[in-house]
C-alpha cells in the first residue's frame, strides 16, 4: 500500500522509514536537552521553568536556554541561584548596584508585584536567558521521572535494539543462503 500526497507517491517502506527517523530524531533531541539540563555544554544550559513568576515573557513549562556573559544590563532576564536556595531562579534585572567594586543585581519576576528582597551578586548569576521554548520544559521534567525514563528511553531503546537484531538475523540468513 502506498501513501499519495498530491502527485507524490510514497511507498509503505519509505513511509515507515520517515516515521521511524522522525521518532529517532525526536528522542535524540530529548536526550540532548536532558543532558543540557544537567550540565553546561559550551556555556549553554537548558532549564525547565517551574513557576509563573515570569509570565507572560516566559510561561510555566517552558524550556529556557542560558549562557553566561561578562556583563548584564537592566531588562536582561537572568538565571541565578538565590542565597541559601537549591533551585535556580529566572527573573528580570531591574537595577544594577555597585558597592566596593562589587556588582549586584536587583531582580523581579514580571508577574510579581514587588522586587526580590535580596540583591543577586554577579558571581551568583548562571547566565542570561536567550531562548525560551514553551511546553518543552514539561517534557524534560517528565523525562527525568522514572516513568519518563521508561517511556522515553527504555522502551525506544528496546525497540531500536530489537529492530537491529532483526536486521542482523536477516543479513545472517542471506549470508548463510549464499554459502549453500
């Protein structure tokens, strides 16, 4: 059975190959984003947004990409580790303070009524947000759960391994047939 798109006719095997390649690429992208969410690669880091404090600029569940810079400006959206906190926070710089040659930033979430109660030292800034991709953060957060690992890693890996074993068996049978 063939798939017809306008004048183009695509065979069943070609359709399956396109679908299978698309799925593999999807999982490869998820894998790279997962790695980037745990480690900085060439200074780039991918992070999931877990709150609505930056709405509407950055929505909850977005995947943001940050990169460290030498200098930050008012209106830059930065990701930083607040004092005593384990989680990273992403807010907008609303003021820059210089005291004793130390630079600090006053930040505020776009959806928050007031600025954050503390200054963020320059050394506490992980980077400036340069890209936000809605919804992808939910996928990355899900991929870090046990169920996510099973659905997004274990099952696809098992399918790929099974398909490769089938290909090897098929080739082995061809070789064996030629010898006879």
